[in-house]
C-alpha cells in the first residue's frame, strides 16, 4: 500500500487542518520536536503507519486509530 493511500476519513487537527493520507500523518509526526516523537504514543502511531504502508489491509484502520489516540492523549495532557 503506498504512502499516498488516504484514510477512510481524514484526521482532524486543531486549527481545522486535516491529515488525509499515510504520508501526511507521517510528515506531521516528523515535524514534532524530537523528544515528543520519542514518546510511546507517537512511536505506536509511527509503527501503525509503517505497517499500513508496508502491508495494507486492516492496518490502515489501526494507523488512523493510532494517530487519533496520540492526538487525543496530547489534548488530555493539557
């Protein structure tokens, strides 16, 4: 499955921006500060994105869920 594969439903971010594809989600994580990227929540999201890109199937759904969980845990921490 290519990195350009879209999620079934875009992932909404604060400010109204949306992540539509695996690549956009990966780029979003890569722009986070390095210490934040190393947090378990983001490492899990990255793993799910890679699995989706490499194998496809149900991993696309897990990648979306991983991103949503990482983003939502950020909101709960504030």
